[in-house]
C-alpha cells in the first residue's frame, strides 16, 4: 500500500472516530437531561440516541436496515411521548444527529436513487413529527423549523456527494467505452495480420510441395500454429469486448517504444533512460501484450509531463523476471505529486489498468520509499 493510501485510510478512520465521539457527547447530554428531568419521554429519546450511534457505526456494512430501524424507533418514541400526559421532551440530540448523518450517507450510497430519496423524505417526516414531543405549539413550531433547516443541509450534502460519485462513475464508464470502441475499430487489423501470415505460409507450402514434398508437413504445422495463435488472440480480444473491459491497439513493436521515448525527450520532456532486457524481443511477446506495454509507457510519460513538470529524469525498464514481463517507469526529483494511485487518480490510469487486467496482469501507480513516483505493470509469461 502506497503512502497516499495510508494517509487516506487514516484520515477516514480518524474522521469516523471523531464523528462517533461527537455523537457520544450528544448522548451524554441526553443522559444528563433524562436524569434531571426524570420523565419517561426523556428516556425514550435517550434510547433512540443510543441506537442511532450504533446505526451510524454500522452504516458502512448495512446501509438500509439500521437506517430503517432508527426511523421506526423514532416514530415509536414520538407516538409513545404523545400518549404521556403533560410530556414536554423534545427529540434527543444524539437521535437527531444520527438521523442527519444517516440521511447524508443514505442519499449518497443507497441504490437505486429512488429508494435513497424515499428514506430521506421519511427521515424529514420523522424529525418534524419528533418536534411535536414538546407538547407546546410555539416551541414545537420553532424546533420543527430548525430541524427542517438541519435536514435540508444534510440532504444537500448527501445529494452533492452522490452527484460527484455519479460523475466519477460516468467518467470511468466513458473511458472503458472508448477503449472498447478502439478495440472494435482495430480488431480487423489484428485479424488481417494473422490471416495474411496464414495465407502466405499456405502459398509457400503449395510451392514447396512440388519440389520437396517432405517439407510440406512442417509448413502445415506452422500454418496450424499460426491459426491457433490467431484464434487465441481473437478470443482474448472479443472476450474483453463482452466483459465490458478495455482494449489494446495491435501492431506495436519495441522500436515504437524506443521512438516514443526519444520523441518525449526531444520535445521538451525530461531525459528518459529506457532499458530493455536482452531476452525481450518482438517475437517473445504476444502482440497484444507488447501493445499494452507501449500504451502504459505512453500514459506514464504523459502523466510525467502533465503532473510533474519539475521532474529531473525518468527511468524506464522492461525486463522478464520470474516468468513475468515487467515494465517499470519512475520519475525522480519532481515537485510534490498530488496524484494518488489508480483507484483515486486520473482516468488515463483507469484505462491502463483495464488494459493490463484484461490480459491477466496487474498495474500499480504510486510513490516509492525512495521518493519517486512509479508506474509498474506486470504480465504473466
């Protein structure tokens, strides 16, 4: 896990602890009011607040059930308080805070959005009805207005967070759709490449058969192997289309990767040291893997130019290690990099991750212990 992942993780954990502590303080105030008032309706509000803290703690594991139970308890407490003669207890502070927090989370996460809106409206009705526990018209009306204002703020925050989440989903979906369309456009080129090779070998076998019949068998074996390779590549690429994943552009060679690096350095980019292992050649890598490596390198260099203009130099190497092909791109001596890893970073890395994972590989992007920013792609074979 990268340093940025750990920072985000602990920020979330501390925020969660702070929220629960805040609700706990409100619950202590409810307890003090219940002890001082010595009335059953205060105890009802205290009980709803206690369960509300539990519901907030459980909200990440179960979005709907704790929310629904708290709404039911709040309604039951309001009905019970109305049945007590002379009751003047308002809704509990912890109960109100928990309902507002769950309203924010519900509007953000509950699916579909219609269900989230229903829960939010029901929460507003429960808050407004709980103001009637006071039993006096003017204070009850004022409290109802304050509760409606607080609910409106919570609903606005929840709706905004959901809007941002939907925008993120749509952006990621657009990246994946663009990758699939690219694959669909260039699948013809991949098929043509394999079929052309098969046709050439078949024609050569026909010519050889007239002069050296014993050479026909090896030629037929080569044709069969080429056909098998074509079918394997086609199944893999079509499987990517059906699985709603990303694509690759066929036809790239190692020379294209070297040209990419040279052009990057020549057009204002930092100096790039690109090394290729001796056992890495165009013939030892499947065309779709080689092309994906080219795209990962291209995206990595683009991100260096875009997000780390102060980079001193870039190190890139392509090697075979432990029966895996690994591409590593690092940039050094850059300014503070505000990007996070692919789970929270740019959509270019999202597309690259789709390409790599579609081939059974993995992609990592994040800081290294030495202070560099690294993009690491690994493929089996």
